[in-house]
C-alpha cells in the first residue's frame, strides 16, 4: 500500500502555472510590441459571450457529430474486441485487419478517401437524406462514418482490455448456468468490464470533440470551419487572433463540461471497489494536473 501511495503522489503537473505563464507571455506580446495588426477584442468577447447563430450551429454540429461517431466507435469496438478474441480464424483475421488498417493510416487520409474517393469512383455518392425532418448533407454523413470507423479501431483494444480484466471463471460460471456466449457477454462480462472501459472511453470522447476539426478537409461546417469562414469574410475578416482564440475557448468549454461528466461517471462506477478507487484523479487533478487524488494525497495517478 505504501508503494501504491508513493506512485499516486508522483509528479504533480503544474499545468495551471504553465497556463498562467503562457497567458502572460501572450498578453505581453500583444501590448508590448508595435504592430500593424489592429486588435478587435470586441470580436473575441462577442464570439464567446454573445455567439451568433453560425457559432451556435457549428457548436451543435460539433457535439452531434462527436456523439454519433463515438456511439458508432463503441459498437464497432465491441464487435472488434469479440472478433479478436474469437476462436474462429476468419473473424479473428477480419478484426485484426480492421484494427491494423484504421490505426495504421492517418485519419485525415481516411476522411478524404471515404468522401472524395468513394464519391468520384461512384462506389457511393453520399446523397443527402432526411432524419426526423432534418436534411443531413453527404459531407456530414461521410465525416461521421470516417470518425466512427476510425474510433472503432481504437475502441476495439480498449474493450478487449476491459474484457480480459474479468476473470475467465465468470464466463465459465455463466455457461454452467445455461447462458450462451452472447448472453454471458451482455449480462455478466461487459457490465463488469465497464469499470475498466469507461475511463479510456471518456478520454476518447474528449479527443473526439477536438478531432471533428479535421472535417475541414471536406468542408463540414463544424466549430473550427465556422470560425475559419468568419475569418475569411464579413465584418470579422482577417482577425485570426481573436477568432481562433474564441474557438479555443469554446473547445475548452466542451472538454471541461465532458470532464465533469466523466468524473461523475467514474465515481459512480468506482463505488464498492475500495482501495482501487485510489487511482481515480479528482476533477481538479483531471483538468489542471493539480489538486488531490482520491486517497487525499497530492498528485495525480499515473
């Protein structure tokens, strides 16, 4: 237990201090140097405090794409993990090939290939379709598919690690009660594995919220593209400092909100596991690299 506590106290990361220093450097550079660039701080504050319908639309699209893509990734991850652990060689090879392909190629290339490549060859043209009265353009469809399939390759390993963390006797006991393999997975193994799967799953979704910005390559009007277009035309033309700083604030707000939700979920799943909760960082430690871990000691679990 002493070694475990020592490991938890190791290397607190002073991210808050580093952020303050970086902010001070930026403000000093903005106010202390003569430049022909005219700062328009009203653009920044309006973009953050009084967002127009374009920003709100980009924000909503970013969250929607992230949620749907992550759901697709989790579903593919479960099937991929079961396939990689299957005794049937074709299923195991297919799952291994899927993970090898989508983890070994850049996501940006996958997005461009899925939208432009499939479209220009006529394999699939990505026609728009209606969902509950909303028209979903082809670029958004392709972006969701690309992000979801790519995420599924990473979720495959996360789910597989969670399944392997459960004792093999659990499956044997379930089968002895007459359950099939699928029933045992759904009712016995996966619910217990969720405690191991959820923390990295939460981190993957946090990353997904930011990865949606790569859809700029197919002109999906999510949050980054919205601010990029504002910088290209209109009354806010060529004010990249203020606009992209505002975009960074919105992304930071999204990831912060999700970090709060993730921290709550992990606390709920960690109930009843005693000392194992010592590895769960608090919200302050998760966001800033400071604060106290769950055992009351300073530092962040590594």
